[in-house]
């Protein structure tokens, strides 16, 4: 149809994955258009206003912030990283046990070691193991400039060489879950802290990653939050000549002779193109938009076997307070005396609280935005309730918000009288606004079984069709899906016989 460089590409979804691949393809001369069902960019990376509070519905920590580390270039080629005020916290989190004893997960590895050793000297041996593991991986810089699929033998050898010193530890700590590690600890406070702050059933190897990133200042919080990051990504895409059609839900991917040819929108409009990329929900892409007609072994493994499990679902309870919370640690996990019933699969005996006082745009001066994310494992219940009994759905959200506020009152004092705003999102909310299957925060659980599984960039048997974003990879996260956008653009360039470029935008520097 067109010459190679002018090929027309339709991207489904203006989340960070879609904006990233669209931008990188624009840099390479493709003519891209994004169709997005909602009315703004960002997908899950979003913020919304309630009363005078700006709720960051996504970012607790953004990764890829250190110019010395491997993810940074993927962001930097798209947005002006230097113009953003990032906040780096002294600690990842603190955990308070049932007796009110506290463990601080310091960002600085030396302080973290001191904290553990001083609070749990009887566990010196296990603490040394954990800390030396963190120190060891702190030095690791695995090359990720290219997708695995495009690596030459030399590239692969380089990866193997870089990974070699870490392989034994990796294998070992992929086999041990955080719970298993915690069970070796004698000190009950440290044990509780590890069990609570690390996702228990996941490999210890994954659990320590946030501590490593924190120590390297590779992760922090962007003032302005998710809304700012998404609008910067949208701006970058526009500056590169991309076009976004909002309120344009794709209902069908049109195929002809086993090749994608375009999309049909819910409105009935048809748009043709040379290449279609699904950067939206992966399952819907395969089973709805393509009607389950194209599957290969990787797709079947992902969606029809028990190898991949979706992440645990949560509620997102935002509370606007007429009081300053900035003296509290940024993230606090704490035991609660009166467990809170969430749904028939979930009762919470602890809560995780994050406040946004480090971001002046989150709340008016002297006030605070706090967010809690209790699990809500029975996601289908929340979807059904919203669909079939809206008053009860609202009542249930209010019941949980009230129970949380009462709990916070007991722990911190002076909360209830200062609540100015509550907002509860459920898995049904995430599904409604982003169409993400099961309404979880990200896609898949990072487990031992999924480690090293290939990214499903395409489906064998269907030409001119690609996939990216959190469902195509083995997990989600903002820096990860932005990197995937770059990787997929490299793959498409290779398939089209074009030399890939990631030439930066002319950036508007901060005054
Ligand atoms: C509560 C919460 C907290 C999180 N915290 C963090 C964090 O602290 N740090 C971090 O790195 N990550 C975090 N994440 C994860 C991160 O937000 C996601 O992994 C990432 O944003 C996924 O991006 P994506 O582009 O792959 O998908 P999405 O953001 O889901 O984008 C897909 C887009 O496709 C659109 N779409 C869907 N179907 C269609 C259709 N048929 N037609 C047209 N458009 C369609 C959707 O509306 C959406 O805009 C969090 C997520 C949540 C929800």
C-alpha cells in the first residue's frame, strides 16, 4: 500500500504503552493513530479531582528515574525528565505490628541493615543473607536496550556474561517465597514486617527489587503525579505528529487473508491501515476484538493454562483530610485490631496507607490526601454488584470507607472529624474506565513459573498485528510498558526493513 516509511499504523489504547509505541513509531516515519475508548490519555496511569483533592489513581512509585540506570533512556527520549520534580523518600515503607513495634524499610541499604540488626539481632544470619542479596543485585545492570527477539548472538552472549554472576542467587531466590524466608526469622516484628510489606507468595527475588531501586534512587514520586506523566506522554506523541481519537472504542480488528487490515469502532466507523497494534487489554484483544480466531501456543499458555495468574485485586480508597499528615512516613503498613470484611474472599487484618503530602498538587495547603489499598479478591462480586444493585454497591463502598476511617482514627487520632472527601474505586471501576480484565492494578503476578517467558508481541498465523503493554509482557509497571513501546517499535522497524531510530524530541526545558 504505502512505501515502508509511511505505513499507517493503528494503535488500540492511549495508555502509556500505546503512547510509547506510537511515539517511537512516529520517530521512525510511520503514520500512527491511536483509538482510545476513554476521553483522556494514560489508561491506568491517571488522576482525578474530588473536591479540592487531586487523587493520583496510580503512581505510588515510578521507576526508571536514575540517569545511570537502564530504564531512564526510554522515558528521557519521550518526556523531559529534568523538568519533573521527583521526590525520593527516606524509606520505602514502615511496618507497625500488633504491639505497635515498627520496622523501617530505609531506602539506604546501610541504614536498612542497621535497622534490621538493631531491632532483630537474633536474626543476624538471615538479615546478612537478605542484605548481601540486595547489595549484590544493586550492582546489576542487565542490558535492555534491545528486545530479546532482536538480539544477535553477540548481544545474547553479552547478556549471559552480565547475568552470569547473578544466576545462582537468582535461581535460588526465585524458588524461595517471601513467606518462606519470613518463616526463618525468630523476631516476630521483623517477620511480620517482611510478611506484610513483601507480597508473601511471590519469590523473594522479586520482593527485594523495590528496595534495590530505592537504594539506587531509581524510583521516586513525580510531583504532579500520574496525570502529569500521562499528559506529558500525550504531548510528546502529538509533537511527533501522532493523532489520538478519544471516545473511540474499538469493537473489532478487521482481518483479511490472515492479516490485520484495520479496526471497526463501536460507532460502526471503519478505519483501515497496514498494521494494527493492540496496546489495550490483552485478553479482550484475542477473544473479543479478534473473536478468538487467532491463538498460538504462547497465547494459549497465557490465557488458557494456569501458568499465568492475574494479580490480586484491590480497592482504592482515597481520603482527603483537613490536617497535615506530612510528619508520618510516606507509606505505612499496620496491623488492625478489628479486621475489616471486604468481600467473601477477603478480610483485612492490616492496611497499607500512602500519603501524598510531598506533592503540593495533591491537596490544598495544610490538608492531606491519603490512599489505602485493601485487597478485594472477589473482583467478580464487585462487578456484579455494580451492575445489578447500584445502591448496595454504593453502600458497600461507604461501609468500607467508614470502617477504614474508624481504624485510622484509632491509630492516628483526630481523623474522623477532619475527613473532607472519600472516594472508593473497586475492580469494577478499573474495568469500566480501562477495560482491563479482572480490574487489577497490573496484569500478571510475577512468579517463578512466568520468569523468562517470552513477550507475546504477535500471534503466529496473523500478519500485520502486534501487541504491547502490561498484558503482552510478564508484568506491568509504567517504566516497563514505556520500554515495551520502544522495543515493539524496534521489532516493527526490523520487520519492515527500516533502521530504527529513537531520536529525541526537542524538549522544552523548565524555566
Ligand atoms: C491503583 C494502581 C496503582 C499502580 N501503581 C503503580 C506504581 O506505583 N508504579 C507503576 O509503575 N505502576 C503502577 N501501576 C501499574 C501501571 O499503571 C500499569 O501497569 C500501566 O499503566 C499499564 O499501562 P498499559 O498502557 O499497558 O495499559 P492501560 O493503562 O490499561 O492502557 C490501555 C488503554 O487502552 C484503552 N482501551 C481498552 N480497551 C479499548 C478498546 N477496545 N478500544 C480503545 N481503547 C481501549 C483503555 O481505556 C486504556 O486507556 C498501578 C496501577 C494501578 C491501577
